[in-house]
């Protein structure tokens, strides 16, 4: 079984070959293969075409070999090309197919893609580039290897390279392009961004810094001073091109490799140490700042700090504080902070929330679970040596700005002034508790700026991470993403709880609405019934009143009728027989001299008012009610007897 030291080496080789950065995942894959490096790599990296394994006896069938003569020198080379060169191995039995490595090689304004097996050598890459770039191998320096310079005979497999690699070609022995093309290339370089990978020799730490082509070497050194605390005049550099002889030279003119260039910086030794080491100086190009003259030699005698002398440009930019002292309104203070931040570091920066910290909480936490975000609090301090680099290189990086705008509410505060510092500590103690406030209170000035990642919970606010200013863009992004993973997991739980709560509330609302509608329906029925009963009662009252009135009229008419004459009477008598609508007959004797109105009153006294009924005779058929009621029965020929019948009027 492999020892712990062997396992560490196997783990490192496995990560270098596969590009797997997650240590737990890499260890799991190695344990599955019993820490067999080759077997683990074969299980992870897909086999490429180029050498195929035969089904007969395990023999290999070589692929087509690359023929340099197929690329004539007279053919014009495109700005970006690709070369694939599988190797022609001898026919032999192999345990696995070789890995295929991808190389992207930059040379001036061109890029070449090369695909090779890991059994090839560095020299074979140069042979391919010789055909593509028309540069002799003897004049070509292939740079960008993570292990440093390598020999042409070095086998790629021994370098433990990942699948994708970036290299660049230098040709110091070849003359530069013509002046016109050089001027055009220079103008293009001024608009490009250079990635400087700077290694701090004493602490063995790398910094990845982005600079525009128009930035000067002096600006790079001042930024490095902010990171390493090595004054510019004490900086000892390795890796600058031979043409970079003046600190005022812009990076585009200095001959740096594009898009990235490696440099090493350390503290310059004392004169005695310099004399002892002068005989051991390497052939690498060393560059010491031109600003190490006598002008600053006695600066400390006058109480002037090294950083004070070489930070003049940085201090001159700070014409006004980031935030007013004792600002009454936090929103106004944040407006000045944003304006000053933009004037110092440009418009590409996080969108700072304008308002109080409580308002930022409301915006980030007290909304629907799907709309919640993390709260990032940026704590600025002008006196920290890390502030300038952190703001310009990390906080204003496009990737960071984009990630913050999508997933965070960013709030800022300046702790440079004691009053503002005390005010924030009070807010911090109120919202996050004394532990977080004490943590910020004990931070030293050089540990600023700070980045606090806050996640809102049901009953409290939790500080997920406190990020100090001595970090890199990759580390900052990694910690932001880690916080986002925690937040996303919590957010999914909150969304689930919120959906369940809303579902319960919807059911309750539906039940309440159904109950309300039921009550309203019952009330409407009750009111309709009450109205119906009231209407029936009213109609009944009217009917009774009408009946009473009709009865009163009938009685009055009955009383007003003259007495019925006897059959034997001195005056002529008319006998009338009246048939009602129900089939009954009314019979009565009247004097022939009685008026027709008396007959009408008689019929009305029996319940048949003449305004509702008409009195008809049979032969001839006529409507008696249309006759003059003041005429006598004799005059209307209802004598000596007549049969009439009643009919309701329409």
C-alpha cells in the first residue's frame, strides 16, 4: 500500500493530468482504483483518436502520420490555425491508449492549435510550429510551461500536463516587423489587457493581476507594493523582457508576452548580500527599479515612510473622502461613496445599494423566497495598503461585478473615519450580534477591506463569510460561489415552505370564501322569503281592504234599494231573472217605472258591480249596461219579464 507521501505525489499527479480541482473527488476516484495512477487516469480521461487498439492480440493500428511537406512554406498562414499530429508508433501491445493533449500557442497576433499524444516531445511541438509559423526551431523559444523552461527532448507525459494548455512563442533573435505594422500592432496592444502572474518569492504566493496595455511598469510596481508591502525601491524583479528598461514605459511597449506573462518579485538584499550574490547571478533578465537613486535614500531620516513617497499618485487621487463624517442620512452617504468610488476606479464596479442597512435588509431578505438574495457588505478603509489593489483588480473585475449584480444586494460603508466606524459597529451589533461586531472591531487596518456575506434567516441574519482584502479574483469568486451554494440550498427549503404555506392559505381562503358565499346565499334566501312574505301580507291587506270596501258598498247599495213590490200591485211590475257566471239565478220584481240604475244597484249588491260585469239580454242580444241608467224598465223594454245574464268585462 502506498505511503502517505506517495499518495500525496499520486494525488498531485492525478490532479495535474485530469484537471480535477476538487480534492475529495480526486481521492474518491483514486481509491476506487486502489491508488493506481494510470488506471485512475484511464477511468477519467476519455480516449482520443489517433492510435486505435486492435481486437486481435492487442496490437495497435497507427493512424495517419502528419506530413510536413503537405504544408508548403509559400502558403500564407492564417491568423489562427490548427495542427494535429498523431504519432506513428511501432506495432506493439499497449496497456492503454495514450492521452491526447491540446495546446493553444500564441505568437504575436496569431494563435495555433496543436493536438499531440503525451508520448511526444517538446521538440515535436516546435516542428509543427515551424511549419505553421515559418519560424526556424533554432530561433524559437517556447514559453508558458508551469514547470519552467524545458528541453526539446522532454517527453510531455513526464510534465503531468492537463488536457488543455496555453503556451506562447518568443523570437528574440528575429527582427521585429516593419514600422508600419509595428505601429498598428502597438496601437492594438495598448487596447489589450495583460494578465501578469506575479510570484512573491519570500512567501511563495501568486497574484493574478490584470493591466491594460497603456498601464506603465511603475503602476505595476506600485500595485505590487500595496500587495506585498515591499517599497518600489526595494523590489527585485525577475522575468521582465530585456526591452523593459524604463519604469515609465507602458506594458504594450515593454515586450511582455500576451495574453499572460510570469514575473517574480522579492525584497532587494542589502549591498553586502548583493556583493556576495553577484557572482551567482543567473542568466535570466533581472530588472531593478530605476527609482533607487539617492533621492529617497534618506527619506526615513525626515520621518517619511517608503510607502508615503511612492504612494503619492495614489494619495493624490484621494482628493475627497469616500464618505462624509457624521453623515445624518445613510442614503446621501452612499451616494457620495458611489460617486467617489467611480471617480477612483471607473464605472465598472458593483452596483451599491443606496439607502440604509435596514432598507438593504428589506430589499434582500423580506421578499418572496424566490426573489431573495444574499447581502454583500463591502467595508472600505482608505488607510489599508490592500484597498487600491482590491478595488481595482478584484472588486471591479467584470466577472465579480456580474456575479454580484445577479445574486447579491451590495451595500458599502467607509470605516476610515472613527465616527463612521463607530456608527457601523453600532449597526453591526444591533443586526448581527456582539460577536460579529467584535470581530470587525479587532481587525487591523492592513486587513481591510472586508467583504461580509450575509444570509437572511427566519428569525435572524447569519454572517456566512468574512473575506479579507488579501485575496485574488479566483479566491474571491470561489468564496462567493460557496456562499451562494449554501444560500441556494436554504432558499430551496424556504421556497418549499412558502409554497406549502401559500397552498394552505389558499385552501383556507377558498374555504372562507365558500363559507362567505354560503352565508350570503342564506341571507339572500332569507331576505327574499321575508320580502315575499311581506308582499303577500301587503297584498292580503289590500285584498281585505278591497273586500271590506266592496262589502261596504254592497251593503250601502242593498240598503238603498227600494222594497220589492208584490206580484199583485196597482202599478205595473217587471220580473227579471238574472243568470250569474257561476250558473245561479237572481230573481226580483221591480216596478216598471223604476229606473235601470236600480237594477244595476241590485246586481252590485249581490257582488257583481257594474264596472266589472256587464248585463246582457238574450233576444235581441244587447249590452244593457250600455243603456241610459236613468230610463225606466218600461222604456228599455225590460217589461213585463226578461231573462238577463252577467258576464265579466275583459
